[in-house]
C-alpha cells in the first residue's frame, strides 16, 4: 500500500543540494505569424570533464572502445548517445522547477533551459511551434493535459514506472506521473474561523461568500480546469451541473494565474480560495491558513510531464523523465517540497499532510476531461464573461 494511505515507509535517499538559478524574463521568437511572447527563461549547466563531446567525438570514442574489445554496458552506450541540452517548458512553481532541473543538470551534465508560463499558454506555444519544436518537455498540468493533445506529445513508458503506484500510471502512455495533486478550499485563519469555512464546493455559491472567493481561469490554469471538471462530475455534466458552476463563479474573482490564489488568501487579501494542495499547504505550515478537503469529494490525480513530439533532444527528454520518477527525485519531492504527493511506492508524504484515505476522492473522468476540453473551456469562458462584470 502507498504510504500516504497508511502503508509502510521506505528509507529515503539523501537529497541533492543545488544552487539557485539566475533567472530573468526574456522575449524569445514565436512561430511565424505570431507575436513575441515574454516567458521566464532560465538555464543551468554542469560541466563534466571540462568539455562537452561532439556527436563525432562520441561516435569515435565508442568505435575505439569496440575495436579495443571493451564491452560497454547499456548505461554506458546510452551515456554516449545522450544529448547535452534540454529545453523544459514548465508551469510548476519556479522553486521546484529550478531545484530539479539543477539537480538533473549536475547529475548528468546536461544544460537545461526552462521556459516558465501557465499550462494553457505553454500548450498554445507548443501547438504554434509544432512544425519546428523548441521544447523537449512540457512539465505541468495533469495527466489529461497530454491526452487532450496527442498530436503534440510522444508516447514514453519509463523503466521507472515499475516502481510507481499503478493507479497513477497513464494507460495511454503519454504522461510521466511525477507527483499526485488534489484540489482544496483554502481559507485565511485571521478572516475565517475553521467552523465557519465552507465545507463543500457547493457552499461557495452561498450568499455569504459573494465576491469573497478567488479562483484561477481554467483556460490558463490546469489546476483550475481540474477543479471545474471535478464540479461537473459531482454536480452533473448537464445544464443542472453547469448552473451550479455558474452560481459558484458568480461569487468568485477569476484571476489569470493559479499562484495568485494561495498568495492572496495567504496574505489576507481574500478570505477563501480554490487552489491546489501544495500551494495552500505551505501557508498551513506557517499557521496563516487552513485547508478544507470538500465533503462532496475532490480529485487525486497524477500531475503531468510530457515529451514533445519531434523534440530536438529526445534522449535527454527521456532521461529527464526517468530521473523525475527515480527514488532520489521522489524522496527529494517529499522532503524539500511539503504539500507534494510522490507517486513512487514507499515514499511518504509530509507527516502533517492528510492521508488520502481520510478524505473523499472522486472517480475523476480523465478521458472525458481530455476529449471535451475545448467545449468545457468555451462554455466556462461564457460564464466568466457573464458573471465577472
């Protein structure tokens, strides 16, 4: 059993300590016919042996080894074939992205460049670039993010999946399930007493919460989209369910970034917000906020990491996927980023996190969420326009 469900804990491996990236906003060229966009781009590189081998040098070295009768292991052959660059499009929090890309760079000698923006924005960019991809990996969203755009991503089944909880594995083969996430109601303890906090998603439509709830735009945020799908599964995918969504949205202030939700509730600018667990949990640890796992249920789904179709560096992309699922990276996820739920068997979550068998988890219809993404977002945008005047 998974440790967060009450199973045994494994011995954790020591974490990797990395230096912080230098970061800056840089405009990078868009595809023809599209304006330039400003994304946050960072880069890290670790030099191994002082220089990086060219492709010809690697081939020559491999040939010499074979002529000399040296038997190379599969890992050594893979190392010879590995590209020395990787471009990661990421919508996860910068601190976590920077930590793991730096650790990966230090471990394998691969220069990593990150482009940071919202999930929806990155998906649009990958779609615009598909004739000549710039990204190797998209790291963000949920498992259904990749399913909703099979024309943009490659299938990849990492060898590390043998150590991952079966329920977290994408049967279609697109997703590398680095972590699991759930959606919660977050409240500011100074503004809301625990006994007065909303207990269900439906409570957010009550008059007392009018304009006191902050939530992200589902077209910009994968976590907000997951919340929207959760509400439709609970309340109905028909007009009745959509009416409930409209009633809730009328009480909300819709923002363009998911991070604004937990930040503004944490600072007391809003009493209540709809957010992902990790964003809220850090404020729980600081004592400024509380979390409600809604009594009518919430999702517990694998987060997304996808290899871009036609990636310029396919071997480095696959290596990065393997690394994120490794025992080393999964242990670091749990210990260094409280609020994240590892997917590797035996790796425990933070001791103060509520075990997943202690709150109601719905059957999240991932296939429906992927296949109907455009129609769901179109209808939600009409509701936002109608209610946010």
